[in-house]
C-alpha cells in the first residue's frame, strides 16, 4: 500500500513559480514573432488622414529604431576616445543596439542576449558599471518592448533577473554600481507597461462580454418573438381546425341516407381534426410562459387598421393611409402579420422619430399583399428613444414565416421606410373569403 504524499503550500508555490518562469522565458525562446503594425481602428489613428495613417501604424517600430540609433551613436562616440572603430565599438555600441532591434522579431531571445551581453559590455566599456549609458538605454528598452509584447508576469521575471545580474556584477565591479538606478527606472517603466496591458485586457474582456450579451439578447428576443407569433397563430389555426371538426360532424345530417363509407370518412376527418387541435394546444403549452394569459378578444385583422391609426393619432403622430387594389379577405395568418407589422412600424416611428409624419400604404395585388410604412425625420424638442432594433427582428420573422420579402432602411430625407410583400395563393385567398 503506497501513501500519497501531499506537498506543502510553500513547495506548490515554488513549483508554480518555476513552471511560470519556464513557460514565460524558456519556452519557445527562438520563436520568430515579428511585431505587427498598429491597427487603423484606434481612437487616434482613425482620425488621421489616410496618407499619414500609413506611416503612423509603424510608430512602435520607428521608436525602437530611433532609440537604437541614438544608443549606437552614443556608443560609437564613447568608444572612439580609446579604440576608434575597433572591437570595443562593435561590442559597446552595435551589440546593445542590435539587441534592442531584435525585440521586433524575437523578443524573448533579445532579453537573454541583453542579459548575457551585459558583463561583456561592462568589461569592454569604461564609463559606468555594469551598464554604460548606451547599454543602460538599450537594456531598459528591451525590458519595455518585451514586457509590452508578453504579459505582466513576464515583466516581473525579467525585472528580478535584471536585478540579480546587476547585483552580482555590482559586487564584482571596480566601484560605483548603477544597478539601483536600473532597478528603480525599470520598475517604474515595467509597472506602467503592466498597467496598460491590464487595462487593455480588461477592455477586451468587456468588449467580448458585451458582444456575447448582445448576441444572447438578440437570440432571446428572436425566440420570444417566435413564441409570440406561435401564440397568435394558434388562434387562427385552432379556429380553422374547429370549423373542420364541426362541419365534418354535421355533414352526414345534411345528406339523406348517406352511404356508410361517407359517414366513416366524415368521422375520420373529425377525429383527425380534433387530434390535430389537441396536439397543437399541447405543443403550444411547451412554449407558453407560466404567466401568459390567452387574449379574450379575437386576433386583429386589416379591417381594424383604422382603429389602430386613430389610437396612434391620439398620441400626436400624424398618419395617412392609402389602400390600392381590390380589397378582399385574406388568410387570417397574413392579415394578422400585416396588422402586427404596421403596428410595430408605427411604434418605431413614435420611439425613434417623435414629431414625424407617417404614411401607411396597403396594396392588394393578384399574388399577395403589399405593406409599406414610411415616416419622415424627427421634429420638435422631444429626443428619440434608444432601441436595440428588436421590432425589425420581429417583422422579419413574420415575413419569413409566410415566405415573403421585406426591406427596411433609412430614406434620403432622414426618415425610415419598411416595405413588405406577403404572397397569397389564389386558393388560399378564396379559403380566407370562405372562412
């Protein structure tokens, strides 16, 4: 029987720290990761002219290159005092500047090259110990660029390693050590970079959450709208199925001495109608909310459009109705959807264009029904109410359910237009008239 040994919290913390160090600074050291240009969608870049924007996106690269050039020139001038353009110039000037430029393509490798080259540059140089001015600026630049390209935990490890190397070299140096200035300066710089990174990650998380929330809200609204449509159409379908059942039950009594086959056919029709009606109510009960109450009044049709417009006019919205074509009774599903579309379009006008005028056009054509609602721009002192566009989503659902077509968008004068066509077959229209 083996005993399971549990590690102490201290050992687990140390193991986690070593693992994070290995993951941040030893894993994929030689990876080629070129620094991408800035995006053009930032709050500052997108306001610049297009020609100037092409240069600004390379701003980080230009800054790194400029710092490397200044450090290179300073190292060259310092080396010329005792070794003009010799090996000292190559080590004390070109090596730190090249290491800083390396951060643009291989950031983690650039940090280790800067750390390893620190004692070499310190021994060859003759100014400060262990970082002469050019090496000091380049190593600080390496820390900042690598920290900006990785994560805050990596910045903490780089600062600790820099402090360890600087302290070790300071104890072996000839005199004054600038490890303390490097530690303080790099700490402030890395802290600033970490704060920017944390803020950027927080903004990214907020954006992601807002996107997910908006998608979920739209999906929930879509499902709620579909449920509402299903509830409304239940009354329409239930009415027709009830009529079929009643007519099938009464039909044998209208014929003298009907044959048994005909009686059995009417019985089968009635049983199927009742079974379909029962199944329809059962399915509707699944999507119906617990607090939903069936409407007492019948579902509205286009015959009640005038009453709807009168109610809207009482709220202050001037409306005008135009009807073209031969007015006829259409299937109840088409009439209900057309009524709801007009109702929602006028409600959107009240919310988003207060003080505007609206025109409602209903056209009866051979192949179906056309509905068009147009409103002008907002007028007056009342501000439009914000909205998420769920009304348009509901309209599209109703139109798609009937295999219709819909367009919605702003007009040239600043208003809004909703145009819908609902197809109606000839036999369906005749059935609607017969109902």
